[in-house]
């Protein structure tokens, strides 16, 4: 059974003869993709041998050994043959960006499904640099946290600095969850700005960053007709 974040990632996979999941850990996503028929075969990879043992157990438990290649490798080094779709989830944005930039020659035009826990701007920059564009940017709330999941395909795009920092397609599909997310981000940056300004010598660049984020999220909230108050979810 997948959680909401991994279910969203699975929904963004394209039907694949071969799929690949980088940083798979317990292999819940690739096993679901195989059992649901979205992928015929999967390369399941992790840089950690211990994590790969967890993946191997899950594959064995679901009797999928004949459709899986388990690979202990660093990032896209795991891609030993052309894949139709590759997922990179569950890691920091800077790590995911490094994986994309160092191994983009192995992508060969495949679809990407990506979700990072922190610093998404690093990943957004990398996606543009490797010649990919966003085809979906979806929001999900899971275990007290908001996550963004992207689907990316080959193609040129030019992101503004705000789009790199805060996203783009995300705000084109209004929903109650998006309103809550915007209110939550406003609350986060309001508290951060108040804390900075209460200090004796606040750093000007940090104040400017918080003010810029507040302005962006408030403008998006206003466009959606929402009220400017902090969301319950923290």
C-alpha cells in the first residue's frame, strides 16, 4: 500500500517497458508499478547496500524477482539500459540535482518523475540545465508535510527566478490543498521575518529573501481568492 506521496508519483509514471527507481529504499513504488502493469520490468537502485537489502526483501515478498534488476549504484550509474521512465524520490533537492547533472547522458529522452524533501530550487535549476521541462507539478500532503512531485520530459524551458524558487505549474490548478499550502508558506515566512527583525543585527539578504517569499505567496493566494492567515498544517 503506497502513501499519498508515492501514489502521486506512481500516477505520473508513463507506461514503460523498463522503468527505473533511483534511491528506492524499501522498493514500494517500483513493486506497485510492476503489480499494476504500469511497468513491465524495473531497475531498482540505491547507493546503500543496506537499503538495497530492504528492496530485495520487498521484491521477494511480492514474488517479482523475475521482473527486477537490483543495482547498488550512485545515482544514474544504475541505468544500464534505456528506460522509458525514471523516478528519483525521497532525497534532498541538491542531491537530486547532482544526480541529474552528473548522469543526464543516461536519460536518453526518458520521462522523469521527481520529488525532493528539501531545497527544490536546486532540482528545478538542474531540470532546465539538462534540457528538460515540467509537464506536471503536483502537490500532496502526507504525515504533516507538503510534498511537490514533478513529471518532466525533454524540451526547452526558461524559468524566471521566482519560478525556480517557488514553482510554476503548481499554481495553475486551484484546490483547497493549494490554498492551505500557500497559507502555510505565508505562516512560515511571516514567523521567519518576525524573528529576523527582532534580532539586533538582521542580515539584509535573509530579510530580503523572506520578504520576497511572502510577497510571492501572498500574490498567489490573492489570485486564488484565499484569505491571508497561517494554515493549520505545520
